[in-house]
């Protein structure tokens, strides 16, 4: 476990920084269709603290690919538009079943390497992006 993650656990900000809040569509033609980056509550790549604006294109190791448009996954998203899919919102009831819904999303996506080879996405292995 990296120091930043341990500190976040101790100060209560682990979920805000390390757990997916939203999936943002990214344009990455060399990686295929339906490419997204999971972002934290501060709209930063997972593990990054709040701060300056971030160019998601500079974090390709965090990209995931869905086989089909993920907006079609029923019962997972609390809000969605053409570029963003939210797993929860400010209403505490929206966090009910978060783990089950995140597991369903994770089962439908793969890491999106430049090569067209799929490998399972493991949310337990999150790289510290700072």
C-alpha cells in the first residue's frame, strides 16, 4: 500500500480519492470504442488529490474499455449524459449497493492498452497517479 493511500485511510478521505465516482468518456481512437477513465469525487484519476485541472489523456494507464456502450448497463448509473456516467450523487441513498454496482461495472470493462488485447480490470490494483 502506498503512503498516500494509507494516509487517506487514516484521515477518512480514502473513498473520495480512491473509489470511482464517475466514468468519463475519452477520445482514444487507437484503443477502440467505449473508452472511459474512472475518476474520483474530485474528477481526478483515481488516487489523485484535489488540485489543479487534469488532462485525462495524460493518464492512459487508467483507461478502461467497455465491450458495449456502458450507458446500457441497467441499474448501475444514478445520472448519465453522453460523456459521463455517475455511480452515485450527493443523496446518501444513492450510495446503497455501491459495491454491487461497482462490481457489475468492473465485470463489463477491461483495461484499455494500446494493443487490442483485453485483460481483466482489477480495481484492487490502483496506481497512485500523483
